[in-house]
C-alpha cells in the first residue's frame, strides 16, 4: 500500500478524533483538551517563529485577551459566547496589529524582548483591573452551546477543540502553499531578497503576527468556556515561554511540529508532576528543572526539534513526494497573464547620470555615468573594491543615491526602494545566493512570480486562489525550463551546486518579467563547466531580446559575452567601449595589473 | 504633591534606577559579547541576596552545594570534549588539570571556608565578597556547560537555551532556599539631610557602588585592549578568533562579570526589600527594559534608561500603585516605536 506522508499526517490527526469515543479515563480527556488548546497557540508560533522568523514570548497574553474578552462579555453583560469569540478575535487582532507595527521593523532580537515586556504588562493588567476581578479572575462563565445543543461536557469540548485545531491547521497549510505563503517563507531570509521580489516584508510580518495572535485568542476563548472561569495566572510569562518551548521541541519550522511539541510537553509535564515528587520529595519545583535541562539537551542534540527526526524516519519507508507540482499544460488564463511590452531594440532603457553614493567621508560611487540600450549585454567590471556592488545596489534600490540621477525607461528610480523598482521591470540575482534551502526549486522560483498574482492571504487559506496559483506555478515551471533546470524542478534548492543555484536565481528573476536583468557577480566561485553553462544561458536570453547588466570582475567571462564594457576603479568610470578595445586600454590594464612604474 | 514627597520619590527612583543600571550593564555586556540574552540574571539577584542573608544568620550558604554539583558537571563536560578530540590531538593535560582545580577543588575549598570561619561576625563587605566567590564561578560554569557548546547558534536558539537555564535555576532555587524570602542587615544606619530632603545612607551606598561600577565598566571597554577584544568578539566572532581573541574565554568572562553584577544588585536591594529565590526575575526584566532603551549596545544609554525606569516606577507607585508594573513594562512600546522610526531599516541576514 502506498501512502503519502501527507495522508499519514491527516490519519494521525484523525486518530485524535476517535480518542474521546474510547473508554478512556476522564483525566486523559482533560489532557487531550489541553494538548488541543496548546497546539492551536503553538501552531501560530510555528507560523510566526519557525516560518516567518519572528519570535514571541507573549502569546500567552493573547490567549488571555481572548479568554478575558469572552469571560467579561458573557458574565458581566450576559452576551452569547459566540459574540465573545468575535470580540476576542477583534481585540487580539487589533492589539497584535498595533504591537506588530511598532516592533516588526526592528531587528530580530528586539521583538522577543518586547514580547516579554508586554506579556508581563498585560498579565499585570489582568491582575489589577477591577472589572476583570483582579487576581481572583472571573467565574461563572457559561458553557458553549450551538443551535440549542449543550457543549459543556469535556468529551464534547474535546471534539470542539480538536475541530478548531483541525480548521486552523488546514487554513495554515493552505496559506503556506500559496503566493502569500511563499512571501511569508521568504521573510526568514531577511529583507533584501523578498523586497527584491516585490514582497512588502513589513506588511507580511504584521500579517503573521496578527494571525498568530488570532489563533492564540481562539485558544483562549475555548479555554474560558472549557474551564468556565479565568484568572491571570495561566496567561503569564511562564506560559508564554512554555508555548514557545512546545513549538521548539516539536520543530519550530514545521506545522506538524506544533502538535507534536504540545503532545510531548503536555504529556511529559503531567508525568513529571506525578513522578518527580515521589522520587525527589515535594519541597522543590523539580519539573521546571527537568524541563529546563531537557530543552538545553534537546537543542544541543537537534536544533530543529523532534519533527524533522520523525519525518526522516518516515521518509526511509516512504520517500516523500513533491508537495507543490506545476500543471503539465498551460492552465486556463495563462496566456492572459499581463506581460510587459518590450522596448524596441536599441531604445535607451537605463540611464545613469552623475550618480554618486557617499558613506560618510567615503565616496563609494563617484559621479558614474553610463547607459544601457534594449537588447544589449553590458558588463560593469573593475577590480575588487571598485564600487561595482554599490553601483549595483543603487540601480536595484537597495541603497538610495546621494546625488545624481538614475532613469529607467525615462522614469527616475534613484530614490525608489527595491520593491518598486522590480515592479518597473528590473530583475536581479544576488552575489551570495538568497534561497530558501529546504523548499524545492519550483517553490523558490515561484517567489519571483509574487507580483504576477494578487490573491489575498484569506483567499489562499480558503483555497480560492487555485486558478491563479496554477498559472503562477506554470509560469515558474516555464522559467525553469527556459534556464534548463527542469530535471531539478522538485529538488530542494539547498542541495543544488552553486552554479545551479545562480541559474535558479536567474529563473526567479525572469518570473518578474523583467525588461532589464541585473546579475551580481554570477560567475564568482563557479567551475569552468558551470561558467560555460551560465554564459550560454545569458547568450540565449540576449537572443530572446533581454537586456542584461553583468557586474563581474572575471575578465575572461565577460570578454566573449558582452557587447560593451564599463570599467570602474575607485568609484569612477575609467573606460568604456567594446571588449576588444578594453582589453588593450592602458588605464584598464594598469588598474588590473598594477601601473607601469 | 509637595516638594518633600517629590524629592523622596526622586531619591527612591534614582536608587532603584542605579540597581537597574547595574543589571542593564550586565545584560548589554553579555549580549554584546555572546549574543545571549541572559535571562538567568534574575536568579543571581535572588541567590546573591539569600546567600548574604544566610551568612548573616550563621546558616550554611547552601548555594555551595549547587556550585559543587555544577562544578562536577562542568568537569565532566570538559573531560568529555577533551576525550572526543583525542583522535586529532593529544589529551590537553594542563587544561584538564586546571579544570580539576577550577571545577572540583575550588568548590570544596569554598565549602571548607564556609564551614571553618565565623561568617556572622564578619563585616558585610567580606560577606559580599565571599558570596561573589560562589556566584561568579557559578556563572562561568553555567556558560561552560549550557552555552559554549552552541556558541555559534542563532540568537533565537540561544535565547531559548537561556530560558531553559532560567527554569532550571529557578527550580533549583526553590529547592535550595525554600519559598520564603529574607532581608539582610543595612549597610549603614547613617543618614543626613540635603536641605529639606532626608538622604538615607542606604541610597548613598547604592548610588556610589552602582556609579563606580558603571564607570569602571566604561573604562574597561573603552580604554583597555582586553575590553576592546571583548567588543570585537561581539561584532564578529569568527573574525575575532582569526586575530587571536579567545571567544570562549570572552564568553566565560562576560558570564562571570554578569553573575557578579547580578549578585551585587541583589545585595544592594536586600537591606530594604524582602528577596526570595524568584524575586530577581522581575527586577532583572526591568533591567532589560533599561537595556532595550539603550538598544542592547550602548552603556551610557542603558544607564539613562535605567534611571528612567527607576523614576517612572517610583512616581507611578505614588500616583497609581496598582498599575506600577503595567506602566514600567508598557514603557517599552513607545521606546521601541521611537527606535523603529529612527533606525530606519534593521535587516539581518
């Protein structure tokens, strides 16, 4: 029997639904309820931390917001718990949006610290506010009921909780396997690459922050109606830390790791609470000692948690199949994808006019001027430290120019950021490849197609984006075929050779439908065969009418390939002309080989 | 509010601020050298204060048991890593001998010392020094056991390890010291008045100690080669290694200093506040707020942040005492908003 890993995962999940129908003791059901509640929060953390690269210790506070909102509305005001659910989601979502917009732009370690601080501050707030019952909390919360059916028994609540978890799981999996999902995955790689693909990184960071908060809030709502009372303690910082532990233990980069982590940690905790006092006496809090030591040992052993290990064992029996597959033939509407009109061959497309970049007293690019015409392959060369990369960063919008102007197709781009520049038709590759190593070549290339689609995260989570998704994946697959990587379509990008990874980046850039392609030292570190393959690809693209700007210091590579060369030294242009002329230019020879004394 | 109350609150705020400043310094130090966000700092506050209190009431300072235990563990870890490398290089005998002295003999020596002398009658300064002789090696051993094997890991992984260590130490703290807190004797009964404002000797001692330590740290990092080497480690670990800076030693040193500063902070607050095994965490977090104001990088800014936190706490305990903690910890949001607006884009690859 052949069973895909995916099926196995859902089968495992289905087993949890059978669980309450078995004659198990009530205590097990209680544990199962908590595992479900914790899994929902941990799932949000996987999305936020493992996939998006943002860490939060404060999820317990969002759980608290959800729980207290419904508790207050259903006890003091007597409103229906279902109103409480909506209100709780609204409150948590708004709080997360506010906190997120303040902190997501900061570099990595500020966010976790900030979450510690506001986690504490909300905890103290729950404990001090009069109408939330101070540290005693609120009690007498009604049980859930749906269409007159009472949902108060723990076994029924088990079903409700795991139904919610299953729903969240499906939405998250759908979301991750889509255009917005790829944008979220790109976030973990810093800002430069996603922005160069046209991804608004700040917006997506706030999005996952809000999503994680919403899931936490949902868990809080379920908790309040399961327990029928709330108090501040379970929403404190220690619980926030435990949620993160669960995600990390299970495997913070993997959606299923959230559930595994919640199962392991909750099971272990309840066992430790039973056994440790018997072994060591009851005058210490040994379970947190064991917890702490365990997490240190686990991270020493495997920094990625337990899930990759489980998946690895499973993969030995059932080799995984590619999860994301492009349609074999052009899907409906593919030919309607908007395409840029190509400028006429020979038309002026890039114009660099007296561009200058200063870092303090250092003039990295000094009044550079050159131009590129449609259909040309131009090489920007120069010895190390000549300012080529800075020039490249000015054109691609990674750095703003200090003075001078850069025009692309007549419009000024020297003050635009890279997200807007890629929109205008400048695609780029990176000198140090920026790929998501564990994703397939296809998924990596499809990141370049971000601007070619417009489906929203909500549509993606509900699978309303499948037509567009098929078009985007087909587009990506076409580009992979165009550059000759079709054999490796489903290989993880991280396992390709460096030369192939560079070519992958070109395919990704081609997905943006560029008029001008900028390649940053594409030949650096490549072997001879790889260089030849790359040169062939660039010739082929030129044959298709693409304009290319190559930044290189490898003279041999650019000589046979380019129409024209621009030579830089110490930030200024020292020569420009046909490759053959440049080869004999004395200034260039002096720059490369040292001057004649 | 008349001037008298205003002045008393200010004095209170500055005194607490000075303690937070010490903690913020230690946090900035550890983070900038090792990229570790040192959450267990709080435990050193509690452990330090409780050990001084134990010495003053002529009880045996049980923290030494922890020192002996972790010492054995550290020795085993070092022995293990030496044995694993045996294939490539000869057994580092000298290093192992030092390890025996540092991790096995030294804790026993401290144990003997604790038993053989009458600590109750000693001056408080000596008691504090003896406490430091326990906590500083403890900090170093913790670095050696938990953090050094994964010094190259990401900030997030290190942070989670840090939480793990915090949990383990907190649990051990409850076991060692029990749930009750203690206070220590006052540093001095002396007090004076500045115009209308009464000035307590306690405040003066706290401010003087904190101020001079901050000054020393500043001099150390800005004026000495070793201090600069530590900072270089923070900027680029590999680069520092290549130019011959021992990054492991730098990490141990940072942890030793941080443990010492945490202990001092604990002993500074203990005469006025009841300190339990778990008091330190929240106090240390206020140090964090201060350190974040300084961007986890700047010592003078962190000190300024600490004063701000101290004053804010002191005045809010007058105006809205129930919301004191809420106000202090919410401070971080406008601070981060301001940093986020001024810093432009923070990108880490």
